[in-house]
């Protein structure tokens, strides 16, 4: 594999291998066992949008695999002087950097960059616009499988701002690839997606929760709202905040997830976010191991193909 761009480019077998590798890394790390080391590789984090979890976890993942890492501070880089993303990447490639994690507000830009770069470097999509967030979907599925291994028996509910959610897009693909029994996508009418790949869309949150095994709440992404997007936050909270009363409608052992960052008491009440059924911090922790699996997989592919980077 040359790049990680979106879940749809992975086979079910490749997804399963990545999840198992991440689980193995987690176990090895816990037991203080040696991890693979790739000290001749360097990764650059290029985040043209804010991030805490994705950026830090890619950096930590690289450190744990002895991959050198650099964080480009976009605001103080030559991007502020008008340099394109592609020119920035080619500049860093000329310095010997082979791995690039890119977050950008523009849909599809990461794929476009990968098309130009070809096999001269490895590109990892850390979230592009409203399009895709593959590492998030992989770590989410890892977290689900840790608690509920047979996903073909699961009902998963995703609730929130589906219209602007790259996380929901990538989750649809991974649920389809792994044969999740039922995926229900819940949003108010104005926030429902125009196109879906997998699952059924509804505006009725309470009804959707019956028999749910997994509830994934999504952030209200105000920064992506267009002028036509209407947000009546108090109405949204009345109908869609995951409260303890609503959680009681799901299966008693249902797990609660959120990709973060959380708007507390908007998408999810603090009681639920911090409660016994929440696996939100487990998602964060798994994010490091999943990104280790992704980086190791790209480096090992390059080694076995004897790829000569620039
Ligand atoms: N879930 C997620 O992508 O979080 P960050 O924006 O903090 O990276």
C-alpha cells in the first residue's frame, strides 16, 4: 500500500489486518515488549485545520516506532506567504521526509496530492473537509471490536451533524466493508446527508435507539456551516443530545462513542460522556495504536517494494 486516503480503498481483509495489528501493538506496549523501529524514516504533520487528537496521536505513533517526526506550524510556515500544499510537500520531500499526514479543509485535496506524488512519498489523510477521516473510522472500529467482536451482529447508531461529517462518511464505508448488521444515521432533516453509502437515515433519535449496541455521537461542526445552514441549538439539544434517559432506550450494555472534540451537553450530556458506558477516552488511546499500525504498514510496504524515496 502506498497511501492511506479513504476507507473505500481498503479491502475488508486489509481493514481486519490493521485492526489486529493495532490491538497487538496495544498489548505489546502494555507489556513493555519491543516494538518495530524505523529510524531511517521521517514523518511530517501538515495540519491546515485545528487538531488535538489526530495530530498528537500521529506524532506519538511515530515516536513509538522510532520514526522521526516534524510538525509544520502552518501559521508561521511559508503557507502564510502563499505556498501551495503541494509545493510545501515537495520542499519537505527534498529534505528527505517520506511520510506526510495531511489535514485540510478542502474535500479531495489529499487524494489530488497523492495522485501527483505517486510512489515518491506516502500520504496519510488526517481528515479532508467533509469528505473522509479514515484513521478515525479505523480507530473507532478497533474500539468497537475490542468490546463487541462480532460486528455482523451489531446495530450501530450515528447521531448528529451528518451533513458536515467526514467521520460519518468514513464510518459508513467501514461498517459496509465489515458487514455491520444495521447502521442507523440520525440527524435533523436539515443536517441529513444528500448521499449515503450504507445505512438508513432517520430524524427520530429516540426510536432509533431501540436495540442499539453502539451509539456514536458527532460534533456539531459550526465552523463548516454555510449561510443556508440553520442552527437552533436549543431545539437540537431537546431532540438529539444523548442524555441518560435516551441512553436507557438502547441495550443495557450499549457503548457510547464520540470522535471528539466534544461540545458537552450539546451532542452528549456530561453524565453520559463521563459515564460507565462511555468509551470516548478508549477511542483516544486506541488512536495512537491504530496510527502506529498505519505507519508501520506503509513503511513495511515501502521496504518490501524497495521503494527509493526522493
Ligand atoms: N477526532 C478528531 O479528528 O479530533 P481532532 O480534531 O482533535 O484531531
